[in-house]
C-alpha cells in the first residue's frame, strides 16, 4: 500500500498539473482571443463558437477517456495526454489559417479529456489510499487557484509576446511540468502493491459503493448525470455572462467588482469542506452545492439592483461552484465504489461538458428575447431541478441504508 506521504506528494503534484492544465487549455483563451481574432480576421463570436464546438466534441470523448483510465491506468493516460496537450497548443500557435486553427483547437479540447479533473480524480483513487475523497478535496483546493494565477500570467506574457508565442510557452509548460508528474504517477501505480480486496479481505464500502439493488443503481446513475448536466448548464451560462447580466440588472460598473468575489468564494468552499465536511455524506453535499447555486440566483433576482445583494449572489454561486467540483469526483465514488470509477466519471464529465458547451448561447438567446430577470428565473428553475435530482439520489441512498424516512 502506498504511504500517506507519497499520496500527499502525488496530490500536490496533480494540483500543480491541474493549475497548468486549466490555465493553459481553458482560462487563457479569453485573454488571447483578441489576438487570434485579428490574426485570422474573424469575430470573437466565431472564435467562442469554435471553442463551444470543441468542448462539445470533448464531451463525446470523455466516457472513452474514462474507460481507458480504468483499463490502462490514469497515470499512463495522463502521461500521453500531456504530450497531446502540448502538441495541440503548438499546433494552435503554428496554425497558418482559420481552418487549421479550428482543428488544432478541437485537438486541444480533446486532449483536455485526458489531463484535467476527471483523469486526476481517477489517478488519486487508483493510488489506493484509505481516504481518496479527502485527497480529491485537497486537489480541488489547490487547483482552484488556476484562474487566479493564469489570468495575470497570461496577461503579462501577452503584454510582451504575441498569442502564438504565449501558446508555445504553454506547450513547454505542459511538457516540462505536467509530463514528469504524470509519468511518475504512472510508475507509482504500476508498483503499487495489491489492495486488501485482492488479498482476500472483505471489500470495504469504498471499494463497492452503496449496496444498491440494480434498478436503484441505474436510477441513481441517471439522476446523477441529470443533476450534473443541469448544474453544468447553470454554471457555464451564468459565469460567461456574469458581468454583463449584473450590469443589465442595474448594478452598473459595480458588477465587475462584485464578480471578483467568485474566485475567493469558490476556494473558500473547498477549504471549509476540507476542514469540516469529512463526515458529511456526499449525497448531502451534492444537494447543498446545487442549493447554493439556486439560492444565489434567487437572492440576485430578489435584491437587484442592491449591490450587497449582488455580492451575496456571487458568494453563494462561488460556494456552489466550488462544492460542485468536489462532488463531481466524490459522489460517484461514494455511490458506486472504485470499480469502473473512471468510466462513470467520464460520463459525469460528458454530461456537464455537453450542457456547458451550449449554455452561454442559450442564455444569451433568452436574454435577447426576454427581460434579463425572466431569463435568470429560467436558470434558477434549472438549478432547482438539479437540487431535486440530487435529493432523489439522497433518498435512494437513505433507503439502501435501511432508513424509513427521508
């Protein structure tokens, strides 16, 4: 069995690779988009449409990436993924015209399926520690600083380099920082001694998940996908439009200042969960996460254009987002155990990414045809549906443990 110190080092290493991965493959795009637009003589709307299409394609690949992580080991998949991510970034930087750039952008989002959260969560679980859920919380806490670090890093580099040179620097970061960590994890997993289950000991609940009957198991899985798809839609739609929609609701220039509270609130939720949430069932945490998103939108709609109400909205939304990142990795583990964890996590990622890909367009479409408040009430209703989906899973879980009341 791998020791605690090694697992802690592996978690910290994965935290670094997640910061680099999300920073280079995702957060940098919006800052570099003006340069891309000028180079290819395209509107930024076209560029973000191309990014949405690439994200959609990535959602289709995510279940396969999860199965490969189960079959071949997440460390091995992430090692090859680091090379693919670096190559895709280099292809974007070297693309001579818009068509080749579009294919390179597609390759970049496909490569992300093999190096970001879903693969990293599987890598932690496959190390075989006694408390992988806690390690996942630690990982999300570290990775939560990706935007905080890479927005200014990208802006600083872009101040002295062109967007192509910045992407070449980011390709090098994936090779020099991420590749060695992922290769070490591949080596570590291969050398891991057999678990207690393989040695003949009774399997623990962490190995098998909850003792759900087959119909209940299928229902819980489908409800889980629905819940994460609904949350993914709301998070993607609102975050992309947060500053303009708060301005449209009457917050004016204060909307930008209010929006800056999102990142700290997201990290704070993970820190609080790490310190106090260890004994809380992940089914309950999923309900709380979805509830924060719903409550945040309701507070915004009830208090606008009151600036303190806008601040409360952003804090609640950040708390919900931070907890969602955690439960997307821990809930499948609690419900279904380690066996097939990668494949299930791949489907979770696919569900979230599928709705996230077209959510910004859908909200923009609604805001163009409805009052902004009405469009946000629709988003709040969708978030509330996510609460119901996770509450239904909690009820199924409660019955499986012999409870008679909800």
